[in-house]
């Protein structure tokens, strides 16, 4: 295992958080207090961004502390991604807009309500897919982090040093100064 997964998957987690926050206000469809409702999982976008930022850190600073902190945060990110999948599924099954139509405009209201309901369902499906990406990337980073911690190889691979060391000796012995 290597640290090469932490940078790209951490960036993916940050992007998932940004998409989650970006689509959140478009889901305010039923009640005025929907933003403060715990079943509206828009606040999870900030959590996904934090987990992504912590996941990028071990690719820059390779030590036990950053790796352990990244693994712990990815476990938390995994749990919140699962919660987001469940909450968005509940919200998707509960998004019905035709009841908002009244008798003032019986011709166009059902069509507009159907289009708005389809858009809300598509947003929920997108957010479920994004939470699934967060779930998978957190799981991959937890597994690879635990494998790195168990192997005990925290610095650069020893094989890199073994490859370059003979070349350096040959260069020094065959140079004009030898």
C-alpha cells in the first residue's frame, strides 16, 4: 500500500461535499424550516469537506499521527455517508408536489408540479450517488490506512533507496575524479 490514494480520494471527498452543499438549497421544497430539520442532510456537505481535507494531509506529511487522524476521520465520514444515503432516500420517497396545486390554475399546475417533483427526485438521486462515492472512498482510505499502519512503513519505500544507491556508487567510481 502507498500514500498515492490519499490525495485523489481526499479531493473526491471535498468535491462531494461541495456538490452536497450546492444542491442543498435546491431541495428546500416543503417547509420553511427544512434547513434546520435533521432529516435534511445538507449540513453533511461540511462534514464531507472536512474529511476530504484531513484525507489529503497524509499524502503531504507522512507520519503516524496524520495517518491515524485520517483513518479516524474517514471512519466518521463513512458513518455520515451512510446516514446521508438513508436520509436522502427517505426524502426522495417523501417528495410529492401535486398537493400544492389549488383550484386557481387547474390547467398548468399539475404539469409544473410534475416537473418540479421530477427535478427533486433527480436531485435526491444525485445526492445519494454522491454520498455513495463518499462511502466508498472513506472505506478505501480506512482500509489502506490500516494496512499502512500495520506494515510500519511510514517513510519513503526502502526499495527506492536500494534502486538509486548502486547507481550513485557506479557514478562516483567511474567519474573523472576517481
